[in-house]
C-alpha cells in the first residue's frame, strides 16, 4: 500500500514513529481476524522528507504487505498459462462489491474485484491521517474516535463535548473495543464472542470529535467545498460505512427550530459571542463554527461470514453458499481509528486551504492571526 501526498508546506516536522504508532492502533480491537497476526505494518518514507522535515515536494509513503509472497502467483501481473490459469472466484458474497464490481468492469473472476475492494486499503487512510495529525496538533486541533454502539449494545456514558480528545484517545486505546463505558465494554466483548461462535459478524456506530477548530473552515459558496459534504464523502467512502449523523441531526428532524437551533449569546474575549449548545455538531452552512466538531458514523456487519449466506455460482447459475475469504468478526474498533484519520485528513486540507503557505513557519504565522478576522467584521475596537 502506498500514497503520494501533495501540497504539504515545507518545514513541517514529521516522524515515522508516530505514523507507525497510528498504523498499530488500526490493527487493534477485539473481533479482528487472523490477518492482524500476519501484518506488522511499518511505514517507509521514500520521498519528500529530509532530516525529519517536509521539503514542499510530494511526500511518498509505503507500507509493504508481508502476506504478499503467499499470493505472488495468484496475483502476478504477467499472463498465466497452465493449471493455475483456471482458478477463479465465481461465487459473489451478498453485501460485498463482488457482483456490482464484476458487472461494472466485465470481470469473470471476482478476485479482480474483491482484492481491490478489501478494507486493507484503509492503511492508506491512516497514512494520510497520521501526517494530518502532525500538522493539526501543533495548531491546537485534536481528533478522537471511539465506539458508541456495537452489535446492539450502546454505551450509556458519553463524555462531555468539551473533554480533551487526547484523553478520549487514551481511554479508547485502553479498551479492546474502544468503548469509554466499562459496563458496555464487557457486554460488547460478550456479543462479539457470541457472533464468532455463530459464524456471524457485527457492526455498530462510532463517534468522532475534533476540538480547537477555527470558525470558517469549508465554504458556503461552492457546494463541493462545504465541509459537511467533504466529511460525508471521506467517511461514507470507508469500507462498510453506511450512515452519517452530524450532531444530533436525526433528533432535530422531529423538532421545531426553537428546540433544534443553538442561540447566539454575547461573551467576553475572542470570539465575543458563544453558542448556547452545539446541536449542529460544530457545523453551520457548510463551515466549521469554532465549536467542537462531533458526528457519528454507522458501520454495517461485514459481508464475509464463516457461515456464508446463500448465493449463486455465476459459472452454472446454481444455488450455493457464498465465497469465503479471511475476515473479521467485528472491525468497528478499527473503523473508529480509521475514521479518526479520514476526519483529520479532511480537516488538514481545509486548514491549509484557509491558512496555508509554502512554508510551515508562514502557515503557523497566518494561523496565529486568525482572530484578526473578528476585527474585520466588528471593527478594531470591538474585540
């Protein structure tokens, strides 16, 4: 797996050890499968970094797949003749990309679809996000993700929106299911074990937080630059992600505006006002408000089952059991980590669009002057 990141300012300090730490977090969680024992992900920085600082040129990151050698013949680039040529995957898995991907590209062999549709691609999301975190954190912007509900078990204890995301990450990392509620954690582990025994899989809901954001990231002018839309694209494109809620949007849909909206009140300091509540999740009009950004992402149960669902053999059109691949019972704790990084990447992009410069020092200078925008709209004596 590899990515090339373009647009980073020169002089940004980056550490491979921090990237490796984030890759390790992605591989943890009760319910993960055998692949986590095979892969020991480690980043190689091939270009764009010298003496720990970005150069302003593209940053090239690579993670080698230790299991690749076992698939060298099956996945080789050259044409194959002989006994191995006819080994094809012809039975699609319900709920997976196998069948629609084959129809889209005209593949007879479903392996051409299922390998690229693998959640292994989330390694790249974490690589990008680990770089983004090292850009955001010196600016005072912190991101956290944790499990809110798993397999029908909901965490009843929910941290306050103002709680430090670094503490939330610490607590989530200490939990095998990334749940902050110890009572719910024990029940989540129980339902994962029961699903494993039954050959089943589980999904759930993760919650994401970001604090320290300035107001105005995103845009109300162009639809494709709206921060809420960009977060939706980044998060809903994660494997098995099926739903996104910004703030308490679903509860608001049943309420009137007086109950659903956050009144603005005067306050001392900068900014000279505050919101009475944060029901919109830190987003208004496609832009950040300066409040805590919070949202929830729903994940469906994984599509590869140890007790497969009925399917159809595309070679004979006969009924059969779906194809099986190595998979997890529950990857929700991993999704919380991957979603953290997908969120961090989009936030870093938005920060650089608003405050970015060719050098990291200049970017920091511009960011430090962000409160001057209040003077422009209120006048020099207002703040």
